[in-house]
C-alpha cells in the first residue's frame, strides 16, 4: 500500500518532534512553526478544522502573534501550499534534456506522486471548500517545471515539441483532473504504475515522445476516509 509520508519543509524543522522548544523563538522560527502547525491540522482535520485559533494553539503562540506573520488564515494557507509544492519539487529527479522520453515519464511521475503522496493536503490545498475556490495559479510551480523542461529539450535539439506554456498547463491540469476522477470513483486500491503508464501514454502523444511502458507497480489507496474533510 502507498504510505503517506510526513511533509518535510525545505530546511530543518524547528519542532524536533512533538516537544515544543522552551527557549524564545526567533521570528523566522515562529513563522515556520505556524506553517507546520497549519500543515499538521490540515492532515488531521481537513480545511474546515483549521482556524486561526487552532493554528496558534498548536504552534504554542498567542493569537495576536499569528497576525504578526500572516494577514489572514487564507494567506497562511497560500504559504503552506507554496512550500508544500516547493519542497516536493526540490527533491524531484530531472533526466537529461536530450532524453525526452525519460523526461516525460519523470514529469508525469512528479505530478502523480505530488497528488497521491499527501492525499489530505491534496484535498485541503487544491480542493478547498471556501466560497472562492482554488485559483488556477495553485499548480503554477508544476506548470513552470514542465514548461522549463520543454524549453530545455528544445535547446537540446529535440524536434517537434509544442509551445511550452499551453502544453505545460494541459499536462498538469489534465493529469490532476484525471487522477481526481479516477480516485473519486475507484474502490479498494489503485495501481500507481497503471495510472502512471496511462498518463505517460497520453502525455507522450501531447509532447511528442514515444515512451516505453513499464510492467508492474505499487498499489495506492484511492481516496480519503469519508470523514477526511470534517473537523475533530
């Protein structure tokens, strides 16, 4: 089964586990602890269970301290979203630009693993229940990675590639939508490898890459528990 891993922010954690530090915190440490507290609550309770009061309580700071660093709950969640994606991208593999089929596979696996790796964060950060909904820029960092890969492959002499930005948006949001549809309608477990191979096949057509299929795969949980988005 796919194991949900604890999110790691770029750089060292300030918590050192569940124990709270007793010494006074530097401003950047307090800001990071607020981000970590929000992330923990999102994982445990979903977006509806994350309030300014709950975040401040989890971070062991006064409610007024929260507003020294963030103007609102939504502003903090935007920072959580950006750091989540940034942290994931920082550890992603990047095959050589000239090996375009390998790059296409790596890009698809990157999007799939981001969306499957932290299902509660995926739900909370990319499908919030707020009235405004999630702006299209939420996956902008992924779009930039795909667009940059297409530009680099062009510079390396790979022929027949599409325009970077339309292709990047199509790939990222297409994979996102297809995964949401699949995970929302499946029961039991879903083969990660099967999902990746289908997405790679479709992406290869879009991006002009004949990608060889891979056999076998790893089973992943298809959906969150029924109460995943309800507060505790």
